[in-house]
C-alpha cells in the first residue's frame, strides 16, 4: 500500500511538471500573438470559429 502511494505521488509530481511546462509554452505563444497584430486576426478568426463550432454541437444535442 505504501509503495502504491509513493508511485501515485511520483506520477502526480510528473503531471504537475508537465502542466507547468505546457502553461509556460501557452503563455509564450499568447504573448507572441498579442505582440504581433498581423497574427491577431487569423488567430482570432480561428478561435471564434472554434467557439461557434463547439456551441453548435452542444446546442444541437
């Protein structure tokens, strides 16, 4: 039982490190996009399209 708890803690620590790294990459990406006005338009259109598509799927059920 103690071995299982240790393995779970190790796994959670690894997941925490992965989540932290991914959030760092996302932050850098958002900063880059916000700093480049030409990137803002296509990314904004993509995000709006994705939101409309997801809303349509959820409402259509």
